[in-house]
C-alpha cells in the first residue's frame, strides 16, 4: 500500500450535496442500526483511549509515514504520547457520535462534512481516509473478538 503525503486539499464542498443525497439513500435499516449500536457499545466498553491507541497503531502499521501528519511525530514512544492518546480518544469518540447518529442521517451528514473540511485544512486527502477506514475496521475486528 502506497501512502503519499500530499499538500492538495480534498474537494469536499463540491461533494456536499451529492454526499448528503447518497448517504440519505443508504440509510440503514433499524436492525442494522441496532447491530452497529450494540457493536459500538462493546468497543466503547474498552475505553476510548485504549481503542484510539490501537487505531493509531493500525494506521501506522498500514502507512508508517502517516505519523508525519501529527504533532506527536517526534515523541520517543509515540504510543505512550499523551498527545496521541488524547487525539486517539477524540477520534474514537467522534466515531461513536457518528454511530449513535445513524438514525438521523440528515443531521449527521453536516457534522461529518464539517469534520472533513477541517481535515482538508490539515492536508488530509482521500487516500488518507482509505487508510483510516482500513485501520478502523482492523481495530474493530480486534476489539470485538
């Protein structure tokens, strides 16, 4: 897997209307929402900080150079870094908020769009989302065993 650090911004604005329409059309069934909520409850029970550190271990396993995007990149033991732990907990908390918001996708989409715009300002590109998505799936797989 190639992970290139780029300085171009993701065209989030042009995708906004299309994303809202697409996500609304993909709304989950009540059963699927219940499964997501039950699964997320198991992950949340592990603690946001612990899950966040595991998530970042998976991100950096897939794309070691991704550490360069973060303020904790120069710390001697990055996985013990208070900055990584705090950021990881925040990421996990945000995923939890998204999972909890599935029943109101029209309210959730603008929140996620704002998050995407904020990350575009950090030079996050679509390729980065692919890496984080894969790392999140691996984290959930490990956490739900």
